[in-house]
């Protein structure tokens, strides 16, 4: 049961590869290591005891993708994680995001059709909802004005999939956090993190002096932004459920993948301090471009159709996030 996992050496991809192996699938990774390194591939082997085939290839490189698909016979499905993911960078370098995020999907789809591979799961994002009118957001909430070129690439990719002849599931992730409890796989991005929990971890480890909380005048419980934080292992497991569903059904579907609970930045800081018994220094700064005040998921559809719901507590997610940071700096 061969499954191609593009971006499988990255943060969410590596956790999904572990869950696919646990579920009896045979994942094959394609990743150009543009935002990771080989640590996660070694980590997957240590966690599962299995060697996973890895191609160091760029998904926008049509001829290399073609040769992989020719070489690897009987591919059941493809999970497409490969993309750039920084909202902030996409505001500065939009072309880089359009070229890689949309370009890679186009190459993959073209080669899938040529090689009669019918099933694709796509990493989408709750950013497709822009600043939603109603909360929680359901899958039928409309796409709104994208707050960044990154969000625009996710909207565009979903539209491409809708128009394609292939069966597909787009998973709209909310905010992934945490890591495998072994501390062997995680987010290996070379750049300074732009997401809240990785920044908190850097403050806790004294790599950064303090956390700047961007904006305290939003229309939320304490004035700071509210998001739906989901443990990456829960998120990874949703791909296994989606894959099983896709293989059985002739469908084009989208699902929200969140916990359904919104937490503010200050609540996350408090949870992290409590779970790990460390103090996080923070100050308030100006609002950040592209941020909306609050968003969290309605999970009814995914609970019912994929029989999936998040299981891991926010407390555990905070412990696992800190554990990854400690392992990373060893
Ligand atoms: N982490 C989040 O907060 C978040 C939220 C919503 C959606 N997503 C989406 O989930 C997916 C995975 O995100 P992640 O957090 O694991 O990021 P990540 O950067 O850790 O993983 C993406 C992987 O894709 C690889 N990659 C990028 N472009 C490539 C290309 N052209 N060819 C081959 N490999 C390429 C990178 O090297 C990296 O290993 C992305 O599509 C991202 O947009 C992430």
C-alpha cells in the first residue's frame, strides 16, 4: 500500500509518515529539504524501526517527479504537504509562494493523471476563511479575502483540486503544535520561528529574551488573538482517517482539522508555564500584518464522516513542544 508523501521530512509530514507506518501503509517521502533536514527521517526510523524510502527531489521539477512515478509502481495515493508556510515571508516574497505552492501542486497533479494515480490529500489551512463572519467556522463558510499570499495559494490549490478529475480531500488545518513525545521528530525549519509556541520555546530556553505579543486590542477574551491549537499527532492521525475514507469513496471533500476550542495568546503562555514550570517573559507590541482576531473550528463534519476527533490535551501539547525544543538544542 504505497503512499507518496511530499514534504514528508517536514514537521507535519514526518508525524504523518509515522502514523501511516503504524496503520500498515508504505509511505515514500519526496522532499527537497528546503525547510528541514534529514533529522526527521532518522527520527522516523528510530520511532518505528522501519526504513522509509526518501527522494531528495523538488516537486516543481516535473521530470524528476515523472521518473519517481515511473519507478514506483502501484502508488495508491499521494499526500501533498510540500509547500512554503510562512505567512509573514509570503507578504514580503509573494512570487516565491505562488511559484512553489501552486507550481508544485500543478506538477504533481499532471504526473498523477499521467500515471493513473487517483487519490490526493492536500494540506490546506484555516487561512482560507480569511477573517470569518461567524464562529466556529464550518466547511461551508465561504472563502474570504485572503489576508496573505500564503492564504491565497491555499485557496487557489483547493480550487485547482475541485476542478481536477482526481478524487481529493483537502484538510484545513488549524494551528498545529507539539511534537512526538520521543522528541525525535519535529519542526526543523532553519529560519527563526514565526509561530507562537516555537517562539515561546525559544524564550523558555533563553535563545530569545522575550516574546512580543502582537496586539492586545483585538476583540477577544483578553485582547490577544485567539486560535485553535491542535497537537500534531492528532493532526497526523486525521490523514490516516482521510486516506481510508478517500480509498473507499469516490469523493471530493474538505474537512476542518482543529479541536473546536479557541485559546488566546495569553492563555497559551499560561498553559505553557503551568505545564513546564518555566516563566515566559513577554511584552506587548503592535498588531502584525495578516493576523485576524479569532478563529476556531467546527468539527461536526470531520467527527461524523472521518470518525476523527482530537484526543491530546493542551497540557500534553505544551510538554511535547518543550521536549522537542530541549532535544533540538542538545
Ligand atoms: N505548520 C502550520 O502551522 C500549518 C498550518 C496549516 C497548513 N500547513 C501546511 O501543512 C504543510 C506542511 O507544513 P509543515 O508545518 O509540516 O511545514 P514544513 O516546512 O515543516 O514541511 C514542508 C516540507 O515541504 C518541503 N518542501 C517545500 N517545498 C518543496 C518542494 N517544492 N519540493 C519538495 N519539498 C518541498 C520542505 O522541505 C519541508 O520539509 C504545508 O503545506 C503547510 O502550508 C501548515
